[in-house]
C-alpha cells in the first residue's frame, strides 16, 4: 500500500489514539518523514523487532508491538503451546514497561498467560525465566545498546534461546498475516489479572537465577583470600545490570565494588553517553576516572539489557588501563573456566566443546586445540550457541564448556541460552581474584595467553547506508562480492571462500566444494593466508554492512598494525563499489 494512503488511514481510523494522531499531524507536509514512517511495516526479523520509537508502521509503538504479539500468539496457538504461558521482561528504555504490558495483554486476550517481571531485568534472566517457568516462549522489550530513540522486541522459544528455525519463520509468517491493526486482540489489565492471565514475577526468579550463577564459581577460596584487596569499578550504563551484578559480587564476598554514581540509576535518555555501548571508549570515561581514583584492578560496563560486557584491566607495570575487546575478554574468561575445570576435576569431558560464532577470533580455535576439546562454529547470533546446547541435551552427546561471540557476549553454564554479562562480570572478577593470588593481573594473564596461543588481533569495520537506497546498496555490495570473489584482500591471498547463503565452501586453489554445515545466511567469509580472515555480513539490527577482520602477528604491535592495514584496505575495496 502507498505510504501516503497508510498515513491517511492512521489519521482517520478511530482505532488509533489521539496522541498518536497528534504526532502524525505534526509531520504533515514532511514527505521524507512520512515516507520513512510508512513505506514499510517495521520488519519482524529473526530477532524480533527493533526500531525508532514513534507513530507509524515503520516505528516501535503500542500498535506495532500488539501486531507482532498477535502474530506470536497465533503461532503459539497453532503449535498447541497456549497452556504453557509466556515470560516477559523489559529494560530501562523509553516505553519499555508500556510495551511489555501491551504484549502481555494481547497474549492474555488470546488465552495465553503472561508472566511479567515487576520491574526491569536483564536479557539473560528472561532466558532463564522461560525455562524455569516452563513457558512456550519469552518476550524481552529492549534495543540492547542502540541509541536512546530506539526500542525493540526480542522473542525467545521454550529452550530459552532466541527463536531459530522453524519457529522464527513460522512466527514471521504469522506476523505478516496480521494486516488489519483493528483485528489485534487486547484486554483490560485488571481483567487479565483477575482472570489469572497476567502474573507478576520477581524474586521468585531472581533468587534461583543468582544461585545458578554462584554454583559456577570454581575458586571461592581465591575470592575469600583477596576479597578485601581486589578493587572493582562497575557501571550499568543506566541499565538493568545494576542490581544483579552488585548482588552476585556482594554475595560472593567482594567488598571493594565501586559503582559509577552518574550511571547507576535507570534512565532511558542515557544522559552520560551518546549511546550506551560498552564497546566504546566513551562508555568508560566516567568509569576510568573513578577507577584511577580508587586504584581499581578492573573496570566493568554492561549494556542496558546486561547481555554484553565491556572491560578495562590494569597493567601493574605501567599503571595504565587496557581495554579488552569482546574477543579478548571472551577468550580470557573461556581459558580461565576451561583450565580451572581441568585443574579441579583432573580432566575435561571427552566430548567437551568450546562454541564460537563464525566472526569470532581464531584464538578460540587455538584454546580448544590446546586443551584437546572440540571447537564448534555457529552463525552470528548467540541463539545459535543456544541451539547447539539444546542439541547436546537432546542427543545426549557433547558437553558445553563455554560459548562466546565477538560482540562482547559469552555464557558460562547452561542455565540460560543467551549471552550473560552478569555471569561474565562474576567470572571475570573470580578470575582476577585467582590471578591475584598468583601475583598476576588480568592483563598479565592476557599477555600469557598471547604468548601461548599467538598474537591475534580482531576488529570490526562497518559502513552505514540508511533508508531505501541504503538497503539496495548493501544488497548490491553482497551481490558484487558473491559474483566476483576477490583473489586477494589487503595483500593476503584468499585460500577459501565460505558462502553461507549457498552453503558452500570453495577451495580457491583446487575449486573443491564442501558444505558449510550451517543454515543459510547472507554472509561471505574469506579464509586468507597467515591465519588471517575477513567476513562480510549485513547487520540484522542496523542499516549497516559489517566487515569482521582477523590477523595473527608476531607481537601486540605487529598484530595491531596488520589489523589496521587490512581494515583500511577492505574499506577501500568496498568504497569503490558504492
């Protein structure tokens, strides 16, 4: 339908509230804005919804949330899962509590019980709640680390992971079938509560969730030995991590935990940062100031929904703080967990596995090889790691030891099926305590890993291409690369091309083709000489095409130089296509 017609329908239809209509009347005459709000329905993708808050079909609002939930409800009814209920969590963003209630009341009106957290909670706790309560699905209202004008809607299935095939396409199809907003069901909240279809949850999930985390501690003895000497600075970046991270650290015995006061309380404006991303230097400005003041051993930052962890660690030799990328912190935590499980038990399971996404560092491969465990690669998105854990459980083969992805996310344990910055914070603090008993810092441990496994350096470049034209250009880039595979990139020869869309790995020397063994995805991966690689994929949540790069050097400086050079050459190659 023409965007102008749709705009007119929203203005004229009595179904839409007056506040929404007033917002739309305010943009009358702004053709570009009207087009952007109505040229498409906010796409329900494999992760759910994510978009700018506002009125219109291409925005996050109560109507698009209801529409998505009606589609989800229809799918749940089609598979006979309505008796199990749906768990719902939300973060500190604008409209998050309202969107959570709208989703709950739509489900209730469809005869599906909603279990709604009383206040904001982290994403991983929602993942845990789905399994704890035996729900058919879960909904989390969050836009993760996006700018403040965004919100989102993530859907989980009964295994606690974000939706994967066949449920993702099944739900998407049902959402697409909902074309008339007025057919979407809802009901009064008091009536839903009275009917037992809306139930508030809180401590009944919090307490067992924290207990699960504490059960994963490998060296309480080390924590006890240095709990008064290890200094930790933490910032929740105005998000959901504040209470659970502080709680678990306190219950383990850490006494010197300092929270950045300016970023402690929930605030959907995220006033201290341009956007709340623990991957950025900006997110740590206040934390570093406090860290220097209290002489912190490590500085932690979690994103608003507390599934990603950013870290700075102190170099005792120079006194400076080093930032750890998601690849670095993931490998540091993974190596600690795997090595200490082996030390504690005297062995590792014969079917033990380290799982990583295809765009994560090759250091993970080196760690797995060193400990004689399996390295399993999955598509980008932690849900595929969750899917692998489920496969282990259902087939009775495979023991999950650790999982990570480069985007600052990892999971220790199988109580949840999404990345968990709360457990990552806990485990990294435990590791810091362990190394401190050996007169080492986390930075010393990181350097030790480089010396053992090799000097890997990995980073991400991206190009933002907004709007309708941007989407077309991103597709054009992927089509060009697919049709004309480069023979070399940045001075490295391409040894193999993995096309995850066709599911084929092509050896460039022999032309031999082998299957990727992974589901179809619009991703291209180039294996290069000297253990280098480049991976290209459109972002699933932002108007970007991302370029993941990895190199191996002879030192930290050498690896960093090679990484920057490769990144510049990749961007130069792509700019010629735009």
